């Protein structure tokens, strides 16, 4: 027996590793009894705001939030505010003058106030980032507690553009001081609608 074989035989003989069953991943992640309350608290820490309203009050609420704005891009059901059709623009640079983009969110995540955006009806993904202000509209039942639940909801069968957005544009690169609206929308509202 070579010294190598002797060493390996000793290791095998003295191996104290016991096979154990892997832990269960059921109920993985924190869940929240009041998901909207958690979402609202977190989005305020990143410069955004959240509210729940009746679906019929959507236009009225948005107009109250943005009284001084004139150019609205919206192609979502329940809103007639759109006076600029972003889908008509061949070049995304033409969206730079949009004051408020009213867009549909697919679902929201309470733990980090992220909203999954995969709106196939918007031709330009730049719409989410080039408008001066963004309003994301989601049905109040479409909120999950954590990212584990969020990833279970994602579907990539019809692959396309999708992104998680949390509040308005922000950066804290300079002296770790939070600046809102540095590279995109300067305000962000998430409006949950109830029927």
C-alpha cells in the first residue's frame, strides 16, 4: 500500500460526516399580515408614496397629485388622462417631455416595495425612466410578502422586458446623501386600486 492509499484509507475509516436530510424550504421568507402597510412604510424610505383608492377615483386622484403637470402618457384601463400616446413615438427620445407616466404594475412586493413591471402594451421601456414623474397602478390584491413569493409569480414563457422598480429615481453616491430624481422620475406613486 502506497502512502497515498494509506492516507485515503485512514480518512475514509475516520470520516465522521453523517448524512443528514436537507432543510425544508417551505414557508421560506418573512410574511406580513398587512402587506400594504409594510409596502407603504418601505416605499416611503426610498422616496415614494403608496395609497389605496377606489378604481373609479383614479383620474381624480392623479390630477390632484399632479395639478401643475400637462403631458400625461397613459394607456391603462380606468384612466382617461393620457394626452400623449407614447406608443406612437418611433424614437424613445421623443418621450422626454412627458410630465407623468401612468403605467400598469403586474404585482408588488411588501418586503422591499418593488413592483414587477412587464407591461407588454408599452412599446418603449424607456417610458418608465424618462418621464418626469411615474404613477404605477396595481390591483390591491396583487401584493405578495417577499421576493420568494415574487419569483414564484414570474413567468418567462413569452420572454420580453421585465424589471422591478421601487419608487422614483434615486442615488446616494455623493457623500451617501440620498438624492431623489437624479437619473429618472423625480416622484413615484404606487396606487393600489379596489373595485
